[in-house]
C-alpha cells in the first residue's frame, strides 16, 4: 500500500517530489525551472534537504551552489572554488566514517576558459560517481545574490550550451509574477522544464494557528498573526496594518510586551519593503523605547528585541546612504548582543559593521570587525555555523583581501575555525 502523507507540510513535500520525478522522466529536459508563489521559494531547501537523507525518492545527487553572481565569466571560477571545497568537505566526512572514495582530480589550472574548467571538473566528477550510483548529478543554482536577472540567464545559458555530461541536470527557482528567467524556455525548448508551483503555505500556517479554543487569547493572536504573515507575503500593506493592529490589541490586553515588540518589528519590515523608510524608522524607534525600559527592569527578551530593532534601523540608514548612523546602530546591536551572549546576533552585527566600514573605505576598521566576528564564532557549536552563514561571510572576506599572502592567512584562519572545507555552503 503506497504511503499517503497526511501532515500538511508532508503533503506539499510530496507535491515537489512528484514534480521532480515528472521532470526526470522527460528524455530531453536538462534544466528544471520551478516558479514558486511569492514567499514560498524557501521550500526548495526543504525538498533538497529531504533528498540528502534516507527518505530520498531517487539516487540523484544534489549539489547546491550559492556563489554570488556578479558577472557570468567570473562566476564559474568562484563556483568552482565552492564546488571543490564541498567535495573536499564531503570526502573528509566519509573518511571520518571509514568510508574512502578515491578522488584526486583537480581542476585543470592551465585551461584559460573558466567555463571549460568548471564543466571539465564536474564532468569528471560525474564520471567517477558513476561507479557508486545510478542517479544523475543535479546542480542547484541558488546564488545568495545576483547582479541582475540577465546575468543569471547568462550563467544558465553558458551551462546549457557548454558540454555538460548527459548525466547532469540543473535546477533553479523563480518567483511567479516576478519572473527572472523569461527567455530560457523559448530559447532552449524541451531542454527547459518550467512549472509553476503554488504550495499554499499560508494555508498551512492558518491550519496550525487554529489549534485550541477559538476564544482563547493565544489562539486569536496566532490566527491574526497568521493573517499578518500572509499579508506581508502578499505585500499588502493595508492588510498588514489591519492585522497588526488586531495583534497589538491582544498583546496590550494580555501584557505580552515582547510579542508586541515583535509585531512592531514585522510592520517595520513591511514598511521597508515598500520603501517607506520614515515610517519604518518610527516603528523601530518605538520598539527600542518600549524594550529598553523593560530591559532596564531585567527583561532579557526585551533586550534581544532592541538588538533586532537596531539592526533593522541600521539597514534603513544604509539604504538612505546615511552610513554613519547605520554604523552607530550596528555598534549598539553588537554591544548588546555580546553582553547577552547572543552570538548569532553579535556575528550579524559585526558582519554589517565590516561591510559598512568597507563601503566608507575604512578597511582597517572593516578588518577589525571581521576578526571580531570570527573570534565570536568560537562560541558557536558546529551545527550553528550554517545559521551564522560563516562560510559565505568567510568567502566574501577572503575576496576582500588584496594580496595572496593576506588571502592565505584568511584561509588558515577559517580552516582552523570551520575545517578544511570552510568554503562549503550548505
């Protein structure tokens, strides 16, 4: 009897798995182009994590590349660095479990064309893996940032026109209504499989929020907050204000001060997305005024809320090119985060300080904050390194170095902190 998913999230994962198998059955399809409803693209990571575990629906090997895309030609050298670091990292993990796979192939440094180097390496990798699996290798192109949709299309076009092994597939996410990859299907025909996916994840949130007595304050708050989240995902600012006010009324009646602060932070974030910066700053200031009074009375949660508000306020000042004000906010956030031993928030604060000072050409100060960031990372258990994005930060910091000697020192620093495969981004 086939397994039937009853959990709402499991049902949606089953939809993704069915669509993947549908793509894999197409004889000529090489690129899977999934278009998610706004705010639902994160579910691709859930699908990828599932395919890396024992419940995977195929023997396909998924490799996620998050290298930023600034220019299609420079991308392939940077992506090759990320790819080789991932392979080294995975081989080291297998060796720790007494599973040895011989893989000594290095990229051909003498090949001038970066695309040819990248394609050659991945083709040799797939050929070697053929001895261990009958699945295909899937490149998941999920850049943490992209210069423009046109540059992303150039990267994907180069891969499709390159001499990739027939045992390689590509997967990329897009957003319904905000499509970035509009010309690929028309130019490559059956090689590109495009499918719009509406998982209705907000419906799941509503279902989970409705558990309990419908008249209980916590149930009413969860329901209003689910609607607030939905309004934010749909960028409907009028509804954001309406549902936020309902949430705030309950918070004030029940004296849920930290929850009240979190609602104000959500509204401020919505204002930022609509470039209504003055109203966002007013909300952040309101949070700080309320939370600092509570923090002085010993409320640690309120102190954490202030950190979030300072980070948000600093982001707004950064958008307004008022970088010194942004730096002042980030300094307050870093001091409080370190005092409360909120290491993830402290690391994020110093990351932003490093970026802001570099934008002002204060490279020595930028260097100081990056160094402090990596020192604080010593407090994190290894399972939190991904949440802190240490590999991503490390790669950007490494690229900021101006000489081979400085880059080598950064490589050694991060290898000591994160292991030899520190450039791997999961």
